[in-house]
């Protein structure tokens, strides 16, 4: 069960109509502002609702590759 204050490493797989990235933790959707699909991040759960949760970025692990950009090592 997801709890407020818990930390997770997630991959953003979708974007909401309001612009937040969406990740899933055990099938439970988590909305994370300032992320885009392809991002990986360590997040902290700020608020849990019956059908979804809201998280915030603790550490951004991998930016999304935006087409022509080459990821630098």
C-alpha cells in the first residue's frame, strides 16, 4: 500500500491532460508535476487519494530523450 512520505524510484509512462507525468506503483497511478514520459526519478508521495496519489521529485535520474537530442554519458 502506498503511504504519504514513502519514497519510490519510478519511470514516467504517460502525461495527464493537466501536464503532470504519470507513473504507476503496483498498478496505482501517481501524478508527478514537472515530469514527462521517459523520465526516471526518485519521488516522495505527498498525498494519497482512493484512486491515485500525488508525488514530488526528490531526485531526477534520467531525462526524457526528446527525439534529435543525443543522451550524453
